[in-house]
C-alpha cells in the first residue's frame, strides 16, 4: 500500500494506465466539485449599479473625472460636505471600485439639459 501511495504522489505511472486515469479523475473532481462545498467569500456587489450611463475620463495619472446623472445620486439638499462626499463615492463605486477618494465635485448640465454631477476623484 505504501508503494502504491508513493507512486501516486510522485506520478510514476505512464499515460493510458488505469492508475494514471484514476489520478486525472481525482484532480478533475477536485477542480469541479470543490467550489460547491468551499466558500471562497467572493460575492457579487450588493450595491445596485447606476440606472444611467456614467462617463469616466482619466488625465493620464491617478486622477479621474467622473460624470454621473443627478438621478443616480441620492444627496439631500441640506447635506454637509462629508455626507455629499460619502454619497458621491457610493454612487461611483460600482464603476471605479472602492479604492477611490472624492477630491471635489460640482453640478452642471449635460448637452441634453439634464442635471449631472462632475466628480474629481483619485485612485
């Protein structure tokens, strides 16, 4: 039995042999069955994506200019700067990821006349 286990461990059997086929089958079972029983902790984001397109432009460094529709930003009118920064960061997170900080922002109108937020952020 010890000799059999060593030969499996060191993979000494030639192709087409029964033992070779057993090892390949065990490896394939491990690859396809393990994800069903093992929780790797990778879950999709629970944050819903924006309902309108987001425009992202880079200046070639780590800075980004992000334009997002006013409808996708749920910022109260009487919110403080820190609260607005948090809401804007949460709004752009589905596109930019969570490793982004909001530097500044302003409201504007797009060519169709819709209100948009222009957000300057840094990775």
